[in-house]
C-alpha cells in the first residue's frame, strides 16, 4: 500500500495549512475541503483513506456530514476523526454517535494527531483483513497469506513450499497471533498430517519452517519451557 490519502474538511485557512503541512511532512497525501458539500464531492473519487472533519462548518455541520458519509455505501467505512474546538462531553458523544471514529480537540499536538490517524488506519486495515478471513477462511497477517482450502501459503506474494506438518503448524499459530501453544497442543492439531509427530519433531519442523520463511520466520517465537507462538 502507498501513501494514505487524508481529506481535511476545515474552513479555517490557518488550521488547514498547519494540519496539511504536518501530514505531508509525516508522509501522507493531503486534500482539503472548505465545506461539507465540497468534501462530499471529493469523496466521490473513492480514494480517501481517512477524513479529518471539523464540527463547525459553513452550511452543513460536521455532524451532518458525518451522518451523510455513514449512509453512503461507497464511503461509509472510511475512518473519520473529528477535529474541533468543541471539547465538551456532550459534543464528544454527539460526534461519536454520528459515526466518528475518534475525536481531537483544538488546540492539538500535531504529533498526537498523526498518531491518532495512524491508529485509525491500522484499525481499518486489520478490520479488512479479518473480514477477508471470515469470507474465505484465509489468514492474512504481516505479508503472510494462508489459504486452508487450497493448502497454499504466500509470503509477500511468493508461494512457500511447505510440508503438510509445517503447513499445519503455521496455520495453527498464525490463526491466533499472541496465543501460546504447547508442543502437545501442536501435536494434537497436526496429528492428521503426520502420525509420527513427537515433541522433538515439532522443534525440527519449526526450525525448518522458520528457515523457509526467511526473516519472517522470526514471527514464530519460542516460549521457553512451554512451546511456540506467532508474534502478535
């Protein structure tokens, strides 16, 4: 994925320039809109990854724009971060209830704003990957694609040639990143692939699996005295 496209909806020229400068410096592509109507028009292009939306705007309010976006099937999944001087609790609640994903009040720290944007983009990406897994059973994680139905594994677009046991171990660990599996649990899971699997054989299989995965093999972590896990 290239640089994310951020749409800033803000009628204050000074704030618009300040936010644009910091986002461009942080590596984002930036587009600006002075009104809600202009923002909705720009969204028709379908290439916006996150929206910074001021609450107080001429014409349509930020709340109205937020609701309009959430009703539009083509753009309703785009993360929205409310950027406004209104910091009262009721305003925060109103913004979130209209569909905003996060809320930053003015004056703000550019570093905090950028961190919030990156967090929203990560959540969006993770949500898409989980949705893909639910639809196809495919696991997508850190450049790794595991397709159980096809018994295929891709790493950064390249097919990995794995044994049945290696495939079973990788599928088990990557299916729940961060979960620790004992060697016996791994044996029980992959027994259908190789009836002669032993605790020592698991270590050998993991060693071979890591080697085939190259640098990505470091994602399979040894938990001393317990077993293995896939790095979360």
